């Protein structure tokens, strides 16, 4: 294997590729890959894989095959024409350690897009006076196409210098990180595994130490329909949903009681969050709503079980219904669709953690911040179910999942520098013949 190139040479090669990376990221953001509409973005990134010398493959998701696996999340939508994409570099004689570089393609909805300064899928680059950094605005620029572009940028720059990884490298572009994780689960189940996995989520150049789990669930309430002229004879299911929302808010307060929060989350303000995400109820403005379905998100700490959280939620719903004059006779039902994700932790002291921390330290002059996250990522599949050490390390961002989402291009460049050294150290490098 070849020695790692000097930092100054790496830095120059990365800088020379900056415009390429910004252009490719902007083009990728233009392919708005919300749930069910990922195909064009996947076709685009497959072309980029090929451009930097990786072979690419589209992988359909066999829902029947993965539905029996640990980590699976139930869905009520189709997987038709929604593939994962995989890129490969697999030398005949592997001399280093293998690596997965994973970055989800799916983005959350930008709606209401009228709140944005400009088109959410029309990326714009701005150098801002506030911090002197250059940012790209656009849905998915930060979460997480910008991070994925960092490892593509690093591999392209190494290639410009005549280097190729000395071991197997798998690029993964899964769908559904934002709602199930079934894309990453399918890739692992299909054998796309390695000695380690790095996911460049937009966590401001920190290294992920631990993350909570996430559960999605629906609560369905049935009311009694009637014409508005006889409103008093009806029962409004939308209004009755407030009974359940209040009860679950009380459960959220109890869950965040300091005596219940584990030591690893003591320094995090309000680590477990309930979100009332979607309310669907009624079908006519002059008819008392006869049904309301509310979709919630709730969190759980690493080490806690999904079944225990389900029991706590269902118990609280039953208790709230039991003291309501209508709901006690027409009890709400709870259904689970989307995230059923356990929390997990990453051992930063292992070989993978040491190599990533060292690469960061060599470029930045200090240890990376260790992040305790109140969200979930796809690292859980690798760490919990496939014995593959995995963590997140990605660029600085603002407003992910919000209005005017943006990623720092300067931070992307810094992450790319660290990644280039990390890839060289972990995988080894060979000079092209």
C-alpha cells in the first residue's frame, strides 16, 4: 500500500474539486426526493458514482423479506419504483479494512414552501456576512445530500491524485431514513456489509456517541356524525383527539423527569420529545367530524425496549379514554406505522472511532465533539443488528427539516479533508497502475 499523501497535497486536490462538488450537490438537490419520489435523485447519484470510478447497482426492496427482521418498521405505502442505490469499489486483493459510506437520499417535505425565501428545490449559494461562510440553501442540501457529497468529493480528490482505496468500499444511497430506515435494513440484509460504516449526517463536524430511538404511531378516534344544525347531537372526533394529545403530553413530561433520565442524557434539556405530526379528520365543513386519525412521534432512550414504550402509550390512551364520557364507550385504537427504531450507542474508543478521531485531530488540531443526539439515524442497523461499528460525522447545517434549510460548503470542505485522510488510513491507498 502507498503512504498517505501530505495534507498540503490533499488540501490542494480537494480545493480543486470544490466547484465540481457544489455543482453536483446543487443538481442533486434539484431532484426533490420526498417519500415516494426518490427515483430521479437515485438515478442521478448512480451516475455520479460511475463518474468517480465506482460501479453502481439499483436494489429493489423486498418488503416480505425484511418484514421479519429486527429493526423493521411497518409501512402503509408502496415500494414500487423506489430502489436503493449501491456503488462498489472492490479490488481483487484487498489490503486494508473495508468501509461503507452511507447517506440517505430521502428528504422531508418542504411544505408549506411559501414560507421559504426561495424555491426549496432551487438551490442557491450565498456567502453570508454573519459567519463569513458560504452556504447552499435547499431542501436536502443539509439533510443529507451535502454530507454524502463529502465522501464523493474525498474519493474524487484522491482519484485526481492517482490514488484508489486498497480495500472494498461500498457506497450506499438508501431510501426512507426519515421515516423507517427500511432502506438501510434491506441493504444490510442483502449482504452489503463491511468492517465499518460512516454516515455523514449534518452534525457540525462532531462524532455521534449515542442517539435515541423513535416510534411512530396513529391514534384513531371515532365520533358521531350529524349536520351542523344539530351539532349538540353529534360528537366531534377532531375535538375528542385533544383528550389523547393532552394525555400523551403528560406522558412526555413524566418521561423527561430527571429521576427517570439516564446519566448519559442528564445534560440534555428535554431529551425525549412527543410530536403531533399529522391530523386527518372529518370530510365536510358542515358535518360534525366522525373520525380523526392523529400520527405521533415519541422517543425512547438507548437500552429501552419498543414493547415497553408501546405498553406505556397504550396504557395512557386507555386511561384517558376511561374518564371521557364518549371515549369510554368508543375507545380509541392505536396503530403502528413508520419508525420502530431502538436507540443505540457507539464506542468511540474502538479502532474505527480512534481512526476517525485521529483524522479529525490531524486536520483540526483537537478532538471532535462527541454528540448525544435526541433524534435517530440509520447507524442503529449497523451497530445493533449487524455488528458493524457505525457513527455519524458530517458538515455544519442550519434549519434541517425546517424553512430555508442550508449546509455550509466551507464545513463540507473541512469534512472532506478529514474523510480523505480517514479513508486513506482505514482502507489503505494504492497508486493506480
